[in-house]
């Protein structure tokens, strides 16, 4: 187990980089920041030249690959880092210098247990993209298919393991102080980030995500997911169909090629709704750089490392919430929040409905270009704080993806109204899921499942209520030991000395 002083040293080292770019300013000024965290931030910036305008994305890129990915995750949490920081972090460029070809060749041959020449008749030396976790090369298989080969960077797993260890430790310390820090559930944030990175660090899981999404979107003929070459895929290598299209970042090229931008925008909205509402499994990183317009007018997606999943009940609630906002039924939207236990029961449902109306009415029916997404999210975050709503990470990821999709759709068609485009789809799905036939079928399924669980529940009684004389089961143990305040002083003093030494060295070099 890593010692606490190692975690503190890492945090100070990273904090020093953040301080040089002005990225600790918000932590120091936020009244909700626990006092010890604020003190550590001040120690980290001691002697640093702090710029007037924070450069969050630049700071995270300087720290390294794990920080880049964590910064991208924090970009989905303006409630946690603030709207200004979230906007800047959303600009993080997931790009680094490529690893040498010899290392890439060795990784592929070790992963697939074959020489590179037995797998590909052509393999481009220069990658088409080099990100923080992996890089992608264009190639042609020995049977003549054009493919993209994604390969993990050397030693990337060890780098992420160290960073995640410290992120988890720091989150536990922060959550221990309670208050607003506990409501934001930093440990859950880091746990969710771990899930993301574990999928990205095992390319078989990313390939499986792409395969599942491809099956789910068969009914959406205008949206294409590349096919996986499983015979050339392993934990550190993924091979998939090459996508030959125009990136949605190049609007002029799309127009020149004769693409119908309004149709592309509508396809994107429908495909996202089908993923999120119908299947409960959605691509959570569909920015313009991951979307291509194919010559036949279809949309294609790449990069399936960050995926979101929500269960059926949450999807029903989500559809009702979206539909309720579209038609202005704020009372029903409020009731759903209470039924889902998103809002603690001691609050008043009518007051919550009024708060939702204050956010929803100013934007309902407006074209997207007239809607302030930032203002809407600020209003929603105030509501979550005022009504003591615990953070729901799966819904935050979905919310972030919705905002991203709205931005991409608006770039294609400035006059699109996502709510109007979504309304027929949601109305039909809600009718099918919440109609009397669906309700009866759900009740039958629930009752049958309950009856089937009765024997197992009876067998478990002995586990939870052991006979006299039997030892009770051990309680679950925490994964992270929280440093108590009386011990924390020692670490802070050690850190202060280290920071002072670092600051003195930095000043001598100036």
C-alpha cells in the first residue's frame, strides 16, 4: 500500500504544475473547499508566478496522460470544478508525440503472437493519431481489407495505476470532511473514472463496446459503427474497419462534398436518443473529431473508450423527464425525481416543480442557437445543491453527452431544435414503455422474478441471522484509510518543507 506522504508528495508536485498555470485559483477561493485542501493548494503555489487567466487544459496536458484523461472526466463536472474550468478542460487535446515504431511493432507481435508481416500486408509507419493512451496506424490486412490498428502506449498501465491510487486516496480524504464535498461524492467520481480508464486500457473491452453498439444501431440505417477484426484484436491491440469519410470538424469540406448538413444533424440526434433511451448504452465521447460523414451520406463514429450505461428504470425516468420538460409538465418531472430518490424525501415536490419551471420555461420552444446551455446547467446545479441531491454519475455522463451532441448538431444545423427533433421519438417510446400493456407485462415479469428468488432468500437467512453461537459475518472494510487531522499536520509540515525547497530552487533558476 502506498504511504500517505507519497500521495501528498504527488499531489504537491501536480499542484505545482496547476499553480503555474493558475489552475488552483478556484480551489482556493471556493468557500466549499475543505480548509486542509485549501492550505495544500496555497503550499503548492508558494513562490510560483500565477497568471491572471487560468489555463486548465494546458496544465493537465503538462502533467501527463492520466491527468489528460482525468481532466476530460472533470470537464463533465461543472458542478465540481466550476463552469469556467469545465469549459477550458473540454478543450483538452488528447494528443502526444507518438511512440517509436519499434515499440509499437513489439507490442503488436507480443499481443497477437505473430510477426507483423503475417498480420498486415501494409502497415503505415506514421500514425494517423497519437493520443494519451494509444495511437492509431492505418494498415491493410493480409486478406486485403483496409483497417485502423489501435495500439496502447508502452508502460501506460503503470502510469495510470499510480495516478489512480493517489486520486482515490485524495478523494477519500476530501469526502471525509463532509458538507458540500461529501454531497459531490468525489470517491464515486474517481471510481467512475477508473471504470472508464479500465475499459480504455483493455482494448478488448473497447472492441466489445463497439461490437455491442453496432448491433444496437442496426435499426438506425443512417449511423454506422465500424466492424471489429477480432482475429487481430487483443488486450493491447485493436483492429477495426477503416472509416473513409470527412470529419465533422471540417464543415467547408462537408458542404463542398454535397452533404445534407440538416439530415446529418437529425441523424445524430436520433442515433443518440436510440442509444440513451432505447438501449441504455451510449457512446459518451461523440465530439466532432470522432464523427465522420461517409460518401453515401451516413454518419460514422470511432473511439469507443468512454461509454455510458443506464438501466431500464432509469431510462423510463429519463424519457419522462425529457418529455415532461418538452411539454412543460414540471409537476410530473418533479415526481419522477422523488420516485427515483434523486431528491431526499424531506423536500416538497411542489417546490421542486417550481424550481424546475424556473429553469425549463425560459428555454422551452427556443431554437438551440438562442439557448444558453451554460445558463441552463448553472440553474440545474443550483437546484441540486438547494435540494440536497446526491450526485448521480451515470446521469452526469449522459447530461454531458447530451450537451456535446447538441453542440455538434448545432454546428451542422444552427436552426435545429433538439427538443422538437426529440419529441416524436420520446413520445412514441414513452407510450410504448408506459402504456397499459407494457405496465401489465412488467408486473408479470417482476412477480415471476420475485417468486424465483424466494428459495435463495430463505437460504440467505442463515447468513444474515446465524444460529446461536455462530460468529457473525465480518463487516465490509474500507479500501482507503482516512488520515486523521492530528496526523495530517505532520504530512502538511513535510509537504510545506518540500514545497519551500522546490520554490527556492525555482527562484534560483529564474
